[in-house]
C-alpha cells in the first residue's frame, strides 16, 4: 500500500458545515453577519440580566463564545476570561475555609446590593422595607 504524500494530497477530513459556508464569499459574509447578530443579542440579554438573580454573566460569556466562532478578538477575550476565572477559582479553593466563607459572604452582599439597587431604581420598590415588614409582621 503506497504512502500518501502530504504535500500533494488534500486533507482527507470531510469539510464541516461552517467550512462549506466559508468556502463561498457570500456564505462567509452571511455567516459573519449572522454570528455577529446572534452573539450581540445573547450578550445584550446577558447584560440586561447581570443585575438580576440568575445567570447573567454566564449568558454574556455564551454570547462571547458565539462571537468566537467567527471573530478572533472574541476568541482571545474568551480565552482570557476562561483563564482568569480558572485562576481565581483555583486561588479561592486553596484558601482556608474561613477566608472562603468571607469571600462567599462578600459576594452575597455585593449581589444582594445589586439586586436591591436594580429593583429600587427600576420598580421603585425598597426590598429592605418589604423584607423588614414581612419579618416583623405579627
């Protein structure tokens, strides 16, 4: 059986869907526009959800991952984000339990303040008063 010549033989792997789309100039432009719009919508929804309870940051990172399919800057930013989140997680896990509890408490206080402020500014409801009234109700 003859050896295949890597210089003259084309890559035997089948083309993926995105590769076939990119092979056509119109498809390449449509893919860039589609990925750009979809990523922008997902990032925008994530940014709106950041101050609310839920996965706001995760949705922003998902939008960044969508952009990374077509845009090199998004891929670099996604790698930077992933690397720093992993470094932060590893650092926190190496800390003693009381410090981890303090970090968790600080995160809880920060998120609570963001939720309180967003509800106060958007719906003019003071959650602290509502909770206090609920607790002190006889």
